[in-house]
């Protein structure tokens, strides 16, 4: 997880700028802006919560984990 720290710090430093890109853009549909802001809220909540960050980014890619990324709806055959 230590490799993510620099990227997370950069996202946090630019958080206000990223939100403003959407919130101040008159060319985007209000519904699109609202759903994007909701996505960004969830993203920032995940990267700034150590437990969520580990769950989302470390597992299932850990060598001692399953080693598999599960794609819902993918036919195994």
C-alpha cells in the first residue's frame, strides 16, 4: 500500500480543483454533475479510509490473497 501514498496525496492536494472542474462547468448536464460528484465523494472516502483503501486496492491482488480479480457476470466457461 505504500506505493499508493504518493498518488493519494496528489489526489487530495487537487481535490478542490477536481470538484470545480465539474461544479463550474456550464456545458455539463446537472444530473451528470451530480452523479460525478457522488462518484468523487465515494472515491475520496475510499482513499482516505485505511480499511476501505486496503479492501479496495490491496485485496484481491495480494499474493497471499485469492490472486484473482472477480468480474461479476463473466461466464466462467
